[in-house]
C-alpha cells in the first residue's frame, strides 16, 4: 500500500503513465477470476474510476475489442491475434523502398505518372504521414509521455494505418481520410494503454493482456481506436461534399466564354452539425429554456463549441487525467445503455446523428450539463463573453458533471412537461408557481428578461433545520425570503455541513426548538474538534435529505446538480449512521 501510494503521487506530478501500475498480477487474478461478471465489475469500476488499474481492459470490453462473457484465456488469444493483425496491416500499407527499386524502371519511376507506379503510392503515403505529424507533434505537448519521440511515432503510425484501412479516399488522396482531432482521440487511448502494464512472468494472461512492449501498446491502441471510430465517431469527422453547378456562361461576339470548373464546397447539413443543433435547440431548450434563449438572443452559434466537444468527446475541455475519468463513464454507460452503431443505417444526416447519439447516449447530456454548469457566468455575458467562456472551459469536477448528466437523462426519460422544466420554475406549497412578468436585465443590452424568485417560497418549511437557517438568511438578505430553490438547497447544504462539524449541535438545537418535548436528562458532551453527528442524528438527517430529494423530483423543478449534491450528502450521512 505504501509503494502504491508513492507511485500514485509520482504519477500525479510527472504524468508518466508507465509508472501507473505496479504489482498487478494479484489484483488481476482477483478482478478477472472465474467468477468475473461484467455488470458487477462495471458498477465497481465506475464507482472508483480514479483508482482502477485496468482501464485498458475495461475499455476493450466496452468498445467491443474483447467479449467480456468469455474467459481470460480467450481474451489472451484475441489480444495476440489483434496485435498480429495490426503488424501485418502496417507492413502491407507501408511498402518498402527496396521493393520499388527492384522493379522495372519503366513501371517504377519517380517521374512517371502511370497508374501502377508504386512511387505514386509512396508519395501519397508520405503526404498523409506529414499531415498527421503536424497534429501529433503538438498533441499533449505538456505531458512527458507524449514528449518521447517513440510515443509520437507510434501515434502517427496508428493514425496512418487506420486512415489507409478505414478512411474515405477522394481522388486517390489519402490525406483526405485524416481529420484534425483524430490525434486527440488516439492520444488518450494510447495513454491509457501505456498506463496499464503488467510485470508478471512472460506468457501469463496478465503479462499478455497488459503487455508493455512497443508493438503491444501500438497494436492495442489501434484496436481501441478502430473500435471507437466504429461506434459512429468516424461520422463525426465526415465532411460531405457536393458539386455546385456552374452558372451558364454568357454569350459574346466571339462565342461562349469558358466556364469555370465546378467548385467542391462543404455541405452544410452534416451529421455532426445536426447533432449540435439537437443538443442546443432541443435538449438544452427542454432542460433550461432561459439559458438557451439567452444564448440565442446573443447569437451564440452552437457549432462553434459543440462541434469540438462532440468530435473529441470533451478531450480538450479537461486535463488528461480528467478526460480518462470522463471517458470511462461514457464508455461504461454506452455498454450498459447504448445501442450498437450500424453503418447500414439510412445515410441521411438526421439518421446518422441519431444513431451516433444512441451509441453513446450520455455524451449529449454531458454537453448540456457543461453548459448549465456555467450558467451564472453565461447569463451575464454577451456574444463574445459567452463564446469565450464556452470555448475555454474552466476546470470542473467530472464526477459532478456526470451525475448531472445522468439526472438530466432520467428527467428526460420521465417525460416531464416543458412547463415544469424551466430553469426558473419554482416550487411552491401547491406546486410550480406562475412566474411574474419579466423585467429587462441590466446585464444584457439585448433586453433579456430575468425572472425574480417568488417572495413566499420555502422549500424546507417542514424541516426542523429551517428554524436554524432562517435567522442566518434574514441577517444576510434583510428579510425572511429564502430565494430560489437552488439558493435554498445551497443554504441547506451549508447548514448541514456546519451541523456535522459541530457534532450535531445545530441539528439538536433546531429539533429542540421545533419540539415541545423536554430536553434530555443526560447532558450533551461538549464538541471536541470535529467528531461529527451522532449515529441517530445522521440517520434522521439522511431520511430528511431523502424526503427533500423526493419533493424536488416530484415537483418537476430542473435542478440536477443540486439533487446530485443532496444524494452525495445522503450517502455520507448514511455511512455515519
């Protein structure tokens, strides 16, 4: 345990993935034993993603590289076959220069433009390698692992082989098969593969599946990248091109003027743009109508930031370690709830966008959760300020965003009416209150209407802690108003945290003030340090938090982040009880 702790500290400061795993054979045998169950393992994996040492294998299960229902020996054979297949493919798509020199000079001539000239293929390969290298050279340049020349060359070869095998080619130009951003996806996969390395005896299942040699890491990275692109991610990089008909040439005294060649222009209706529109105009609008209206009024084009988010799975919005955690949740959710992507689906942009979203169903909701997470900043900005905030996303807790995305999806599946989803819908004693007439906002020059909260709202009117909260709220605001639901939840969490730190004193006093029963005969001990709540108090508070969460869910008020925080508090209280 001491050695593992030191290794984790070293990895955190050096970001060198090759030090990430030590002493894995015993843990490997314990995790992937004869009784291995992918569903139970997934629950354990998602509950401790940061501490899990086998992301390389779990990602292979989730993306379809290995069949989790088979045994370890089958996985071992599959890993060997995948690596051999990659090496054979790599050698086949990169012909050797010696082979060109040994051919007939009339056919193999660098200056000839014959159809079967191998030099033409070589020049195209070099062009593709140079195009890929431009991006690989600056991929995670701050991470020591990607500063190594061997790592960059391996990443370049992985992308090159995939483009030669799977990429669409136009006019014989393989450089069209590669798109900027693919390097980001492959880099995260290679980092995870190189992070999980086993030092067991040669030939064992652990040493083969988690091999650390260059060919094994490169082969496994290629397998994962190809599997990821097969989930519909390749469609996110597709650029549809159409031929524009030239206008009829005007006639003159000397005859018809020469016409220009038809120009190839990007088609505006691509699957990734359709998906951006769905996230912005449908899902965000249903989740937070006020925020979406504010962005629309300020002419914020969703494709300017959502295009990068969806194509790269948010890789540029978070640090590398946080991206790994986020992807682990996305892949696990896709395995348990997603629908396999089929390339045989109808090739309209709408159908492709829908199929890609269903293959990884949590991605769209994570995008909505990220926008909502910075709502307070966006609502006070104009066009340039909103775009700057969205395109330079500040660090955020990945676990909170994932919890918020899951809650947003749950609310969406329940089919709560739009009238109850509004971000400013407030909970009153008898249900949602009607919003007062909007007033112009001073923060926006576009006349955006900010809705003030109702005066008599009290979400926790029946809770004993409200007696302890109200004086503090009154001193802060100058009145007994508690503000919006989000403000009430924030005040409630602050009060409970204070109660925990004071050994439950605030909770006990509030309960005594609420109840007319005489105080207990046994004197209460004075708090020493931070002993925390008594078990009985923790259980009682856990039940109250559960009731509050139930009231929020039944009301239809859309506060997923606050519900996630309340549930986390409930788990902590349950552990104390």
